[in-house]
């Protein structure tokens, strides 16, 4: 046999936690991510990159031929790729 329900004060359902407004633009997310990176002189940010050894060796050989250091060469390659993909504003 089932028991009749006891009637008592009706409790309101707890409200679900409010969600924070999401940033919709990748540029806004990127700006926040870069804000946490180590800064370098000249409005630059220091970024570490891990590459496979054969790629690093090929880039180093290219840097030697161009009489540049590896860091400068990689920075040039990345900057050129960004300019080609989407011009900076």
C-alpha cells in the first residue's frame, strides 16, 4: 500500500547557474590568451614551439643558408603566413 503524500510548502526549484557571456570572436580569445604570455621588448610576445627533429634540422639549415638565426627565420615564416592568410588590421 502506498502512503498519501504529505502536503507542505512548495519549494521553488533552484535556478541553474548563470552562464558567463562567451566571447564569440577568435580575435578576442586570442587577445586574452596572448595577455598571459611572457612579453619581450618592442611590443612582442615570447612563444615556445616544439618541432620534430627533422623539421628543426631543415629549418636550421635554411637559416644557415640565409645567414639568420633559427628564431628570426621561424618568426619571419610565421609572420608571412599570417599576412598571407588574413591581413593584420
